[in-house]
C-alpha cells in the first residue's frame, strides 16, 4: 500500500466505511446515519482513493469488505475508539470545577458489586460527574497508561506500572438453554461439561474463563469443545438460547434476564469457582475525585488490602 499522508484521511470517511461494513449495504448505512446515499458512497470512494486500495466488493446484493478492506476497517475501529476516548478526556477538562471521574471496566453492570459501588459513589459524591467506559482489556489498559482513564476495574493480572487495590470476587456460572439436560440440576460440576460445546467471546473476560476451564479439566480428552467467537457477551447469550452450545458467565451477568436462558453455579470438589477483581490506577494521578473513589472502595472491601 502506498504511503498516505495523515491529513488526507477524514475521520468521517472512516465512520461511513465502518457503517457500510456493519450494514452490508451502502443504502442501509446511509439511512442509519441519516445522510444521502450519494454522500456516503462518495465518502467511501474518497477514502479508497486516499488509501490507494479498494475496500469493498460491490454487487447488487450490497457490499462486502475486501481482504485489504477488513484490515483497514479493523484499524479504523481502533482509531475511532481512541478518538472517542480522547474527546471524553478533553471534555472532562471543562468539568474540573465540580469534579470528574472516568471509570473503565470490562464486566457487566447489570448486577453485583460494580453496580452497587457506582451507585454508592453517586450517592456519596453527588458533585462528581461519573463517566464510564467499556472497552477491551488492551484498549482500557492503554487509556489508563495514557491518562485518559482515572481508574480501571477488571479481572486478570495487574500491571507493575500501576497501583492496585484487590476488590471482590464473583462466582462462575454456566449459562444453558432451558431445555438442556443440565438445566434440571441445581448445581453443575466442571466434569459435567466434558461432552459439551462451550461458546466463549474473544472479548474479556473470555481468557479467564478458558484458563479456568483448562485448570479444572487438566486432561484434554476430558475437556469440552471450545468455540471462540468474535462477538460480545450478549451475542453469546443469544447463541446459547438458540441451542448452539453453553457458555460461562460471572454472577454479575445474571442481572440482565434473557429469554430461554438459565444459569447454574459451577463447582468442583472444593466448592464454587470464583474470579477476582481489582482496581488499578496511575500512582501520579492527583485527581481529587479518584482519591475519594479509592477511599470508598477501601471502605466497601475492608477485608482486602487497602489503598495507600
């Protein structure tokens, strides 16, 4: 691909191209964005001209990204995510009079401790404007490192560059279609999964679920078939309810009801299985709103290591 000057790439062109790829149709994308079909089509052709590459195969049935187009669109999504995060961060500068706290996470807020903590933060600090950001682990980690986030709440390893506060843990459950034989049980054991098809999202916390499953079922022949899908947790729930397989969730995910889906606790010989959460923040972050939030976390989870 030839060298392209950055000022020749219009962010609006990127947004239009992503919409076209998601809709599979220029006309549908134009309707979704409330612009004329000719405007969107011209924008995408301008982007292709700027890049020196054909991004879409066009036919009477719609549009489909070319191999080069898929790579460009993948990068475009990352660029726009970073731009959107940058806008949020810049807007927060104008809110400093009342205080602003940006919280990143990659777990559900439908129930559980994260939901309860944010509600308590709003009650205790009504003067603070709370901004929440849900992205992939890598995006949130980069945003925290770049100072675009104040605090990150999630699972997994803690970067040695950040300060951290252990928080809560959540039980791991199995989600099942209501007609599934395991749905008749009150408790499901890891060994009951060996002949199943487990659907996991490639997004977080999918890797924790897969690592946990492998640790519980050490022998490969005793493990279920694992299918990794490049879709959200919500789409995984849809696939499970349609009978395509079963999946693993954390108990905070059960706050959002889903037709045709039930949950059962997963156990081994020692009891329930749990995944731990922690808060991470930069040591040089002097945001007063962050200090108040960390104090709230330490008070809510006093049995764990308190923040310094």
